[in-house]
C-alpha cells in the first residue's frame, strides 16, 4: 500500500525462514516419527478445517471493509524523493536510526542458533566425535602404509 515492496518481501522471507527453522529444530529435538505425527494429526482434521474456514471468513470481512489511510506521506519519518528507491530508504533507516536495534537482533538470533544447536546435540555412543588431543598425539608412521605395487598386479592388503 505504501509502495514498500522490498520491505514486504524481506519480511515474508525472514518469517517463512524463521518458521521453517523452528519446525526443523523441533523435529530434531523430539526425534519424532512421521507416521505417528500423521496418525495424531488426523484426529484434529475437522477442527483444523473449521478454524481455517473461520480465518477465511474473517479475512473476507477485513477485505470488504478495508480503507487506505490518506495521510501516508505524513507517517514516514524520512521524506520520499523521486530518485530514491525503497531499498535505499530502508537501508538509511535501518543503518542510521535503528542501527543498535538491528545489531541487537542479530546477536539475539546468534544466541538462539547456538542454544538450538546445544539443545539438539545428542551424546550417543554411536556418534563420532573429533578428539583433537588424540589427533595431535598420533604418529604418522602408524597411520599411513606406503605400498609400491608391481605394475599390473594391483594392491593386496
């Protein structure tokens, strides 16, 4: 409505990606089986359809009664100039007025990613882990066997 297509699409991409990552970590944490999920979800199918229909009806009412604001140029804190694109306007606002908030959001996302990895990390006997001290103490002569095979005979171990 305000001509901020870049902002709208970036928000859609960020939120869809966030929800996808959230579902991925939930599935990783609980180690769920899809057969059990489908079986349990089929019990709530009718309730889900009913809630979906209610949402569609509400969106219809919203669309029928929608009115655009007439003072949109007064709402914006930075003036709109003819040669300025939406990307430039968002960049100016994001990296001047909201720079510290933008950096803080990045820090919060970093902590959330580290927390999700720590929560989903399982310590199993079958999982292979890297032991740096064992690697550094290893003797290269014991780990590598050099073989000089005869031509056309191949290698036998």
